[in-house]
C-alpha cells in the first residue's frame, strides 16, 4: 500500500482538498479525502509492507495523458532504423498494430515520466489513408504487452497533404483530396459488407484484412482522423456520419474557423502540435487559441504534442500556452487529464483521482502549466517510477518527505 499525505489534491473529478491524502492498494486508488479523514496520522510510521509519501503541501494530480503521439514508433536517436511510423508503400493498411512497433526503450518514455506523463495514445503516422491501429499504454515498462491499457484503441485515418504528397510522388492514388475520401469510403463499404457476412454466416472464414474493422464498425473504438484544414475536418465528419462511426478530430488546426460545425458533429478534438513550425500549407492557421475557442463552443478538447513533432515532455507547457491564449486554467488541466482520458475511451481507469481508478498520481511543486514547475514524483499503479531526489527533504525507512 502507498499513501500520499499532506498534498494539495486536485482530483479532476469535481472536488479538491487543500490538505488531503490519496491511498493506493494493489495498483488502484482505495481512498481519497482530507487529512482529517486520513487513516494515517502525523507521526505514524509506515509498516514494512507500506510506503508513505509526505507531499509537503505540494500539488497532487492524476497522471498526465498524451492523447496522440508516436513515441516508441518514431524513436529518437535512431534515424531510419528506429522509424516505424508509416508503412508508406500502401495507402490502406488497417491491419497494422502499434503494439508491434512501439519500443519502450525509446528515450521519450523516460522524458515522459520526468514530466509526469503516465499514459499515452500511440500509433501510426499520417502518410496513409488508413494507417492502422493505435494503442493506449502506460509510459513505464520494458515489455509493451504489460503496458497496454487498451489495444486496439482507435483506427488511424488521414486526410489532406500527407497522403497526397506521399502517394502522388509514387504516381499512384491518392493524389487528390477526392481520392483520399473515395478510397476511405470504398474501404469502409467493403468492411461493412464483411461485417454483415461475418454476422450472418457462422461458417465464414475470418479475413485478416477486414477483421480489424469490426471494433470500429461496432462502435467499440473510434476513427482517429488526422485533419488540419477546415475542409478536411468537414470531410472527415461527413464520412464518419455516412457510416455511423465515432471519431476523434486530431490536430484540428483550423478548428477555430468552424467551431460551431464541430460542436454540432459531436466529435471531440485533440488539438496540436501548436509548439511546432508552420512548415506545411495546411497548418498555416495553427495557433494556441484554437483549443480555447473550441472548448468555449462546447467541444470536448484535449492538447497534444504529436511527439516527436513537439517533444512529449512539453505537453503540460502546451496546455499552459493554450491557457495563455484563452483557455481557462481548469480546462487547461482537464485537457491533459480527464478530457484526454474521455476522448481516448479510458476514463474508467485514468484521468482523475477517484476510488477504483488506477493509482497513477504525480506530485508537482506547482501548476504543471507553468514552465518552471517540476514533477517531484511520478507514480503508476501505485509504484514510484520517478522521483526527484533533490526535492526529497528527508527519507526514513519507507517514508519520504518532499520540500
């Protein structure tokens, strides 16, 4: 058992505690509340089996969540040998699985832990019309199979410049936005026919190419749409509505120009990476104000670094810059915690500090939205996976106190 005491607890679930505690047993939050309710009193010593963390009045938050990135697939320091982000020789590859390419030894995982990022949605890039299956994982571990929270968690599709540029250079389709939309519709049409046959013919043999579409068509996971320009956002919405699918709008760089239309669609937006150069035509209107405008319009929003386009450790700062550009501070924190969890379909496990949820907790020495704030301690499922030793005022046995 791990008990964090004397923390400024921000639960992201509607109730905070100026001087509170969080208790974790068997990897799950078992109790949370004010210090007046805490079973561990000042002066108590941790038992041999237990661990006690005195937060020293520092801020305690649920683990931060990256809702869209390519960590471990586009590895740092590895060049071509470590880049498995795009199978760019075929525009339609729904059967690819992120878990077969994520390398937990990538340096980005350590950077994430040091920034208080405890989980992430990871998957293929955007060169293909259909890129493959994303996975939602924890950021600590050596074996990806032990890090999975949900896989598959989404099906990647892409609109706009990236598929156009990649395949027009190979003199094959798609070379236009019309072809991207048509090829996606054709694939979904075939997938629907496959589903109907599978559900009506018990003797039908499974087809590996289309079996991966069943969770999407059954509403169990969303399309994860790479969309920057307003017209591409609207095309994605149009196609998802045609086929009755759920979807997340990833990047959504011109979302602020069509905020009401996005609100009407009912689809959430994962906005970013705004801490990057406008190196493509489709991102010329990219700005930190977008997430605030969408949020005020009633769209469920989160913020992304799109690592390695922006570095994953800067995710809290990206949320802070969105706050600077008009997003409320509360929504800034929600954009990298509970909102991200809801959008990724894992809010039953992560995103807020509530009993029964995973014991993913971070102690910060201030608001993570501020550039000078440090993560003092990162905890995943009740296990301390990172600790800033310089911030430890004292350590006695199984008790640690932070300054």
